[in-house]
C-alpha cells in the first residue's frame, strides 16, 4: 500500500477550514462589522485574561473529552449516537 502525500491528506482539511472561515468572515462583513476587528475581540475575550482563558477551558473540556471518547469508540469499531445526551446527563 502506498502512502499518500501530505498534500493529499491535508488538502480536504485545509479547503474545509478555508471555506468555513470565508463564510464566517462574509457573514460578519454583511452584518456591517470588520471581520479582523471581530476576530481580535473574540481572541481577546477568550484568551486575553486569566478569567477568559479559564472560562474557555471550562467550556471546551467536556466537548474535547466527548470528541475523544467518540473517536476512541469509532477506532474500536463501535458506533455511538448518544454522545450528546451523555454529555447533557453528565
């Protein structure tokens, strides 16, 4: 089996990230704001202070753990449709 090149592996991810970033920036621009200014404000709010960083980590940790558990189950050959409910119950 031949190994795929880095561009072949990362190409779809880069295209998806670029398309989503473009769509968000377009929506911000249509709303009448500067996408660069909104991005700076978002970063400053999420990472610009110890409180903001702590809140970001507190909100992101359950989502990251849920994603890791679903990825682990999929690697093991299992399929779980109840991850969202399990997070809500937890």
